[in-house]
C-alpha cells in the first residue's frame, strides 16, 4: 500500500474526505486547514451566509445577507 493510499484510508477512518489530487494546497486556502475560507476572491459581496453540504452533490453555497 502506498503512502497516499494509507493516508486516504486513515482520513476515511477519521471521517474525512480522501484526497483527490496531487496539488499542494496552501494552508490559508485549504478548507481542511481553514474552517472559515475567505470568499472575497470569489466575488461574493460581504457579508454572506455560507452553507456547506456534504455528499456527491455537495458544495459550498453563499447567499448575500442584506
């Protein structure tokens, strides 16, 4: 078993999503390292309500708060 497979298996046992790419993530932009990601680069007005959903159809949804 490769180190990557072992790491993914360990993450699955811990309840986390397995890695899907070889790309290195900067800690400030990696959602696993930063639970409150900065959305200004995505063009959302501030403040926003952010809802994160899990699963195959999951995603990150942001709604402006007026």
